[in-house]
C-alpha cells in the first residue's frame, strides 16, 4: 500500500517491537493514524519499558501522534 488511513494494533505485548520496526523502516510515514493497545500492566520487564520509552520518544520527535488505550 502507498498509504494507510488507520492502523490498529493489538498484539498482546509486542506492540512496541512492532512500532519500533515500523519507525526504523520508515513505514510509519505511510500511516495517518496509529491506534494500539498498551499492555504495560502485563509486561514487567525492563526491556519492554526501555523499548516503550524509545518508541514514544522516536514518534514524538517525528511529530507522529500515537493513540493508545
């Protein structure tokens, strides 16, 4: 696809890995709105939290809004 209007992600704890890969590949630029479920309450590893903060920082610096529930 050249562009996607809405991308909804619910991958039970792998959301930040997916969002990181999307960002690193540059494909996030093709998506207008990204909605995802944050499973932080279920994921207690420091790796998960580090990746979460990296993703939030990357998307923020790219001025790309993330919507999560």
